[in-house]
């Protein structure tokens, strides 16, 4: 356990209720304890915010541009668990175990924030296997994909698939299956067995496209949950946070989702029995859409029927129909689906701008 008291740097952790959820998510990702401590003008601790709190707030309709004050109004949260600087590490460890948390703020007189105790994140390998769907034709990216499979298109000077595999390695996922179809040899020749990337790569070649679910049937001896990601997605999603969320929800399947805003360029009329009951001028409707990243329990994969195409949407709908738990994991990190030439150009511009900072 790490105790920051005399060396406590509030700039790493502290925000006020006027701060936005976006600022909160950025600070959580940037500090070693992965928490934000909300204080009032007197430095008294008001509450704490973790990555899970941010994502649950997004599901409740809070946006990244809303303030922490609004988040707390919409999503009620009890008083934070705290300790005094005089308590021993053992006392605080027991407190963490009792409340199943890994961060405890230290407070002094009148509840003023004076420090923080936390358990460092375990960076060892996580018990996940990954499947990258890399068999698509990329027709909307023609002529770029006539001789190059979409996942091998260079983004910022490196193949998109290489970036995805590097992220998996950094997240502690070292066993990867790549589902191939279109121009499969170029992918296999480039990555081989994956040892150069610190991975164990196996290939699942589809003679005919079988859909995401169909590809999952091809995994041999799956015993661990499987992270599935489309090979045309560029994101810095925290896979460890998604896995932790999946476990807490005890879901058979977790779907990564992202907010999509639809701007209606007209006044929307509501009516009943021929009479107008309401009018909204150029409203914006927000939805959560499928982001092409999933966590799937091995039990579910073993139960997939043999033969025929199976799309992930088919699996999701079946689980909903039989009332099995399907979790929704909101993405607040960077995400782009490279499905068109315009998206591809945008991804290159954004990656280059970010890496040249």
C-alpha cells in the first residue's frame, strides 16, 4: 500500500464540483491512484470519483461536459470512506478490504483533505484472451484496400493492427487470435507468431466469412474470458477497466458503447389526435451505439451453435431474450471506426498531431 501524506501533491488528485466529467476522467487516467478527490473552497473532502463512477454516470445520462456537481445531483453517492493520518497501514488495509476499495483519502480536522492511501494497480497479465477481427474486405476504403487488408493500413506510420496488438500487450493480454479472410497472407507474414511483440498469436482463417460469433467458434480450448475487437478500430480504451466492470456486473457478455449525438436540422413536432402538443427546434438526440469491442465469457462461446453465420448482434439479442446479463460499458476515451477514406484520413491526422506534441 502507498501512503501519500507529507509528500501529498493535491494537483494530481484534487478537483472541485465545478470541474467537468471530462477533466475528471483525464485526471483519473493521469494519476497513479486512479481517483479524483472533490474538495470545497475550504479544502474539505466532499466526495471521491473513480473510473467506474465516471462510466456509470455516462450511462445515467451525464455528459463529459457536465460538472461534477451535476453528476452528484443525478447520481447520488454516499459519503466517502476516509481515514486519519494517524491510523496505521494495517488499519487502513482492513478498511479497504471491508469496503472492497483500493483508495482511502486521509482527512484531518474538520474533514480537510491531507493525504491519500492506495493500492497500486496490478500490472501483471490479466486472465483474458483476445480475438481481433481482421478479415473484412474494407470495400468503403477502396482503392486503398485492393492490395492491403484494412487492418494493415498505416496509421501514423504503423499498421493499424500493430497498434491494436501493442495495446493488448500493454494491457497485460498476451494470447491473441486473429481472424483472417481477405489478403490473410500479408497479415500472417508481417506478424508471424507474435514473439517480436511479446505475444502468442494464433490465426483463424475463414474460407467464408462467418460473422464475429462464427469466428469465436474457431477458438481452441477457450477457458478464459475473451476480449473481441474489430480490426478497424483505433481507440485508447482501458481494457483493464472494461474487464473489471465486466466482472462486477457478472455479465455473460459486455458490450463497449459510445455516445452518438444526432442533430436534427428541423423543428420536431409532437402531436396527438391531430393537435400539436410540443415543438423542439433543431433538437439533439443522444444514443449509445455499439463500439465493436466485447468481453465474452467462455461458457457462452462453448454454447454457440455449429454451422452458419453468427453475428454478435444475434448473440446479444438471444441473451436479452432469455434474460441473461449483458452489460453496457461506456467509452469516454478516444475512439474512431476507420470505415471510410474520410475516417482514415482523420485518424492519421489525429494520431500524428497527438504523437508530435
